[in-house]
């Protein structure tokens, strides 16, 4: 299968203090890395899940791929072209092919625009003046399973699930190849969550879409993603086929995340919490392996030497000196 | 054996901290009254954790607002009572209510970012909240605050009392909110989706903390959530709320292992964490929640129920016992054979 998106050694850094203030405060390195050494490939027509706690850099990575956040170093290739450094019409063409579904559908929709105006806004932005906006609105509403009379409604008249459908319609408007969905089901009830994910799966079958899904909901990832990556402090700590990772998590952090999922069975209560504490500040990255401060398996080497990504099992890459699955052990 | 009163267990009701009886509440709107809660019965036995599950719009918030009598002005009590330690909250004097709120009943809110005052140090807030305790000096109140912070897992509590809310992470702020709720030694703690804003690893730690505190203090907790996994993890009893009605209640084991209401069944089926086999086509509950202004005749769930039959559209089912302490509001519910 062809590779639609190829990301290599991507790094995104943010400045925390201006040059003068940093000098005055005596801060030598006024930067923090939100995304570090990220490499992965996304095959056309598949779904890739990005999982991690808040602050792990998953949303920043999604934004960087679309060029919404500048990258420090690394390369992104999309469908054979390099979108970084593009500007003007070339950048606009890239953004037609890669769309974003933002977190929090109600907040990301302008309260003063009708549904029709919202879902046809991409045509206006991209200057597609020949389109019949009424017809496009009807087509898009039909695609996401909303009745045509919703065109005249305002966001406050929509339920959470309906607003999410409008978000999907907006992302689909320009017929993109890639959709980056940031927390597509956060805040939805379970029954509605299923509806939105089924809609996205149907659209993928019908339109051949490729998805990059950013979420912290592992139960959802297990069902809808072909491949996944677990992020911790900006790095991929584990990456590979979803089924393999769920069956045999290799990184202690992956294992801890899976164990932290509550299980709806009163007979399977956990006696203890595996992952204690919280993610350290990006401004004070731990030495060696960044996870060693919370890792139940950490040994001395982990605090001094940074593990490089290794392919432990074909297709499953992880950064750990002492992984849980080690064919050699 | 259809019960007149749906009760968690008759003996438990006798020693209940909170006992909601046939509570019906309307909200006046320009479209007409919204029947937000209808004949809701719920009991929190002393020293137990009761979970309330319901999707958005099911009346969870109205229910807890009624328990503390924090209802908005357009709320109208249509009937029933909220008995707290035998006294009806809905008919209490303003003086009694002042003693109730934040002292005898306290609450942990969903969003730890907005529950704390951003311009006061947490030490100041934790001292202020002890205003009722006239006998205690400021230093003693500070010590008490620090002691509770230590108990909920905040390192160096004495130093951290001087910090402001923005200097803590989300998980830490929720721990502080829990500590503040415990300051008055409440008889009942209401937790309204306390982990929704947190990551799973932090959520697991908060749930673990609540369980420890419950065991240490033998406190009674009313835990509101839409996450079935958390209910299973923490609660002794569970109440399933749908469109303002209790459709099923019982011990967590009974309800999760032998659900008797089709809505409970559907909820459990829809939870992706419970699906054994990987599937792209996730189960859903077709249809929408009914309009609470124009209630349908018959069973409230009939429109969406996979097992609907004629009687359901004509007659609202009574709440029936299926086993001791396990009741469901469905025409198809019948006493279970205990294996």
C-alpha cells in the first residue's frame, strides 16, 4: 500500500522566554521540545492512532503536520511532495488535501454562523466560486447523516453528537485525502460515540480516507486504528500495529496506560495503581530515558542512557532498555 | 412481586444517609414545563458508595442539585422528598441549609480548574472554608488543612499551602478539591464526574484515593459518572438514570452481570471497553432521548428499545423487584431465579 504521509525526525520546539528576558534571567536554554525525534509512516486508507496523556505532544504533532505550528527540524512528505516551506497557492493546495477536525466541536464552530455557512466556509476560503453552496451543503449534510433542514441552524441548537457531525462535514468539504481528528469523541456519551466512529469508518470505506486520530481513549483506538503510537514527553515510546501492541505491550508505559483503563466489571477491580505520579514538566526533561522517574522497571542505566528506538518484533518499535517483550530474554 | 417502593434494600433504607423519595422536578421554560425528574427513588446507605449513571440530559445534575437544594429559580418541585439523615432538604430552614452545604454534605466538582479561586492561595481557601469552627485558631486550621493535603497525596503540604491554584497540575487540583470537601467531616460526599477532566493514569489514582478515603473515614459517597468502568471500580450500588427516570438499580454486581432493563443492557453493550472482539462497527443505541416537554405515553425507553411490544407504548411500567435489592422499571422484568 502506498505511503500517504511520511514523517522523519520531526521536532517542534517552543520558546518559553524571549531572548532578552532569558539573558536577564540567566536561562541558557529558553526552549522546550513538544515533539522530539518523531518518525512514522501513514499508509493510504488506514487509520493511525496517536495516544498519550495531556502534554505528551500529540495535538502539537497533529498541528505541525498541517503546518499550523512551525517545525524546528525534520521532514514531512505528503503524497510525494514536501509541504513544509510551501506558501501561497501550493500551501493552500496541501491544506485542501489534509483537513483537521478540531477538539471540542461546539467551541470550534463559530456561534454566529449557520450550519450551511460553517460547512461551506472551506469553499469560500479556497476561492471556489463556481460551487453551488446550497447543493454542497445538502450533499455534505447527507453524507454525515444530518437532515437537510439543519442547514439553517446555529451551533447552540445542536446536540454534542450533531455538532460533531458538522465538524466531520466541514473537514470533508474539500474532499481531502487525510483527516487529522483531534479527540473526535471526547465529551460524547458512549452511544453517540459509537455513531460518530461508525460514520467515520463508513466515510473511510466510501471515500478511501486516511485518518490520523489523536485520542487518549485506548478502548476506541483498539477498535478503529490499524496502527498506533504511544507518546510520552514528545517522543514515540512505542509504535506498531494496534493488535500487536494491545496483545503484547512492550514498553512499561504502554503497559501502565493499558492497566489504568477502568474495566466495567466489578469483579475485576484493581488493588493498586501501576503508574503513580504525573508527567514531569517539559522544561525539566529527566536525563536518560524520560520515563525512568515513573517506571516500575527502571534500573540505573535508564537514568543515564537514553534508549534508542528498536524494532523488537517486526513492525513494533519501542524505546526501552528493558522492554516487557524481549525475544532474547 | 411488584414493589410499591423501589428501594435499594429495606434494611439499608432504615440507616440511609440520603434517601430520595418519589422526587419529581419540573423546569419552567417558554415551551412549557420540562419534566426533568420523575418519581426518582434513590438511597445512599451509610458507609457505602452509590453510583449514578446517565447520559447527558438524564437528570444527574438536577438530582444532585436537589440533594443540596441548589436548584435554579425556574425549578418546580412537583412531589417527593429528599431526606438527609431523616430531614427533608427541600423543606429545610435557611439556617439548616447553611449548616448542610459544604459541611454535612460536600461536593467535588467536575472541573478542578474552576472549582478553586485563582486569586487566593490554597492555604487561605482551606482556612476560610473552616469559618464555622470558631474554637480553632488560624494556625490550627492551617495544620488541619496541611494534614488533609498530606492525606490526599500532596507532598510538602505545609509549604504548598502558600501556593496558588495555577501552580498545581490538574490532578493535584482535584486532590486539593477533595481535601477541601473533607475538611468539614461531611456525612455525605457528592462527587460529580470528578475525573472527566483528567488523564487515565491520574483518573486511576483519584479513584484509588477515593476508595482509600472511603475505607478510612467510612464515608458515604454519591458518585456521578457516565463512565461504567469507574462505577464498576468504585461503587457498591448503582442507579441507572434515563431521561429523568430511574430505570434500574441494585448492587454493582447484579446490575453489571445481570442487567434487567434493556437500556442498561444497551449501555453495557455500547462500552467499547467491554467488547471482546475487535470491530469496526461499534454498537450504538439508535434514536434520540425523548423530549421531556412532551413525554411519550407508556415506557420512556419504548422508542429506542429493541424488545418493545404493544404494552410498552400504552402503559408506563412500574418498578419491579427482580431479586433482593435489584429493581428494574420494565414490563419484562420478573423475579430472577438465584443460581
